[in-house]
């Protein structure tokens, strides 16, 4: 009998641009396969669950993509090559520093009778230069590949392809699953083709999305260092749920966080122990990001994992 996840893939056609993304992934992987560059696949942002095939309405979630996009920058700082798999229009590494009005506020408009010019305000030059330098270097070294998804279906197809293509990197590869993926969906045969008419109240029935960590850990990237995130709103459940996931899927690390304070505090849960990473008020006020500390911890653990594996081989 086909498992839930096999059934899921067989009942959802593959997204139109998947082949193109797979080609980009193969090029990226080939570039880093011979050598010792470490590679991380970062997933980021929320997924949508369409209510109609011709989608006007969808179920969404709060994720802005801050965790994934900032972590990507810190992984690049540490020499990793990154596949950044993100929700369309969510935050992206580097450009996130200039999103919204932030960018406009960094510019001066100079209008004279000889013409108009736009300059970066002098106090912003060092900051922009720093971001731009890192961005250009990541691209020039071929260390950043950005791929996108919108729906939970696109996410699951792309994730499977990415895992299968990155699998030959074995223990050199980290999976850092920070995207907030919907747990519920509407099967295509139960979905309205056209916009649901607003003539009467609707009851929508949502099915459970298969737990994709199961095949991911055991079949797709069995030798990679897999890190998942666990989000809760009830603190009494958080650590138990994280441990439950570790026991069930047998991967390496769950980073547990609460909706109420996830920008400032996470708990790292491993098979052996758990410990908190928390920004102090001074660190927050100084503009530090918790992802810098999370990534440092993950990289250290990845190092131990590789050393442990090579000791055994
Ligand atoms: C997270 O917990 C991420 O840290 C956030 C980041 C979504 C809170 P933002 O994008 O938010 O910075 O706004 N991701 C949750 C991943 C998730 O849903 N995991 C599944 C679960 O908890 C298992 S893989 O059941």
C-alpha cells in the first residue's frame, strides 16, 4: 500500500517550473560536489493552501521569512554554500535589509537646475557597502541559489527534488527546515475549480499534510545533518513536541520556538540534551539577531557530526 506521502505526490501534478529548478539544483550541486564546501538547504517563509483551482482565496500563515533569510546570510559568512528555498515575496537574504521604506530612507534626492541625482546618505554607506559586498561575493562564488514556492504543493515537490539532488553531498549537507509549512490542505479532487460563490456559508474540510520529515530523513537524505523547527503557542507543549519529533524521525536537532518570542529565544533540542539560546536586552537593542547564535550552534554541531562520521568510516 502506498504511504501517505507517496499518495500525496501521485495525486498532485508536479509544478510547471520544477524541471527548471531541478536543472539549477543539479548545476549548483555539481559545482560543490568535488571539493569540501559545506552546503545547506534553508527553507523559509509560509506556504499557502489554495481553496480553489483558479485560486482567488487561500489559507496562509504569519511567517515573514526572517529566520530563513537571516540564517542564510550567517551560513554564507561561515563559508557554506546555500540553497535558499523561499516563499515568493517573503524576505530574502541581503535585500531584506532594504525592504519597505527602509531603502527610501537611505537615499537623498538632489535636484538642481542642472539635473537630478540620487545618492545614499553618508551615514548609510558603510552599512549598504557591507551588505552589497557580501551579496556580490556570494553570487560570484556561486554560493547562493534562490528557489521559490507559493503553495504547500509546490513546496513539497521542490523539497523532495532538492533533497534527492543534494543527497550525494552526504554528511557535508545540512537541511535547515525553517519554513512554516501548512499541516492541512484540500485534496485537488475536493477543491472547487472556480471561485467559490458567495451565496451561502461554506464549510471547508482540510486533510492532514503527510509528515514529510519521515521520508526526508530515512530515504531522501539519509546521510545529511537534518535540523527541523518546531513552533508552538503553548509553552507547556513545546519541548515535549520537539522531543517527540526527534524520537519519531530520528534526525539530529529540533529548534523549538514559541510564537510569542521566537525572535529572541529558541531551545535547541538534541537526542542528548536541550539548552536555550536567548538574546539579552542589550544584544537586541544593539541590533543583534538570534540567527547568528543559532547558526553558530548548528555549524558546531554539524562539525561534530562530520567528525563523528569520518571517525566511523
Ligand atoms: C519556525 O518555527 C520558524 O522559526 C518560524 C520563523 C516560522 C517561527 P519567520 O519566518 O518565522 O522568521 O517569520 N518554523 C516552523 C516550522 C514548522 O512548522 N515545523 C513543523 C512543526 O512545527 C515541523 S517541520 O510541526
